[in-house]
């Protein structure tokens, strides 16, 4: 099933909300702002399910956000796609990319 990351029915919730601890007055990225710098899989814990953690750079600061796809079976493939094709790209550009997920 091939769709853009933004509209893929198995992903849902693109982009994740980004947060972090920053100096007073530092703006947080909203919507699809920021440049993707890292992508990591976090295994399920007592509070959250298995997810993909995205690290973005925005206005010289780093922020992170967890992406919990609607279908957990796409996590490994989506993680590999993001690491291989998307590091260094704008989050808005990534949202428009087509990805094929089973």
C-alpha cells in the first residue's frame, strides 16, 4: 500500500508533536517544521507502546517526538525508510514522500 507518509492509513499522526527542554523563549517546532536529524526505535515499556522516536533540529535546538503508527507491523520498515532516505530533510518534505508499507 503506497501513500504519502502524511496520509498513510497505517502511520497516522504525522508529524508527531515535538518537545524538549529548552531555554526560555525558545520556540518549539509546530506542524511540519524542523530538519530530521535522527530516528530510533523505542521498545514498548510500562507506559508507551513500541514506537519510532524522531529527533529534529529547529532554530538551532534539538527536539524529539514519538511516532506510534496505527499498525505496529510497519515500525521496522518505516524506521529503515526514514533512516535511509530522510535524515537531513525538512519534516514537511518527508511528509510528502511516498512510502510502501505492507
